[in-house]
C-alpha cells in the first residue's frame, strides 16, 4: 500500500493504492485506489500504465477504469493531466541521462 500526493486544479490530493498486478513481460503495472480523495468521487478507481517499446522509442499508455458515485462527478481529466506531466518529467530525466 502506498499513499501518494498529487495535484489537480491547483489543489493537493492524496490517494492510497495497492498494486494489483505487475507484468514485466508486457511492461505494465495496475494499481487500485483504496483510500483518499478519489474515493470521495468514485466507487472504484483503477489505474494502469503500460509501456510499448519499439527500438529507441517508448510509448506510455495510462488507462483509468472508474465508476462515478453519481452523474454529477466529472471525468478525472485533471488526474490524467497529472499522469501525463509525470510521464513527461520521466522522459526529460532519461533524455538528460543519455546526454551526460
């Protein structure tokens, strides 16, 4: 179990998740959120990250599976933006490491 802080819409949020699956061959990890701010909006929330590698290129795919508590709950677009920014930061780090 892990507690993670993340920012959405300028506000700090917290999520506690468990790792449901790690597939090293497919380069994927699946997390299930069990506590935190997301559970105030969603009945269930599962995040998966998968990396496709082709030569020197890598494609990262984030997938969210969720059930809203009610119809007024918005889609988790700000969380997706956060995940994309994390992916970009990792890419920048790796590019910098390759250049040094």
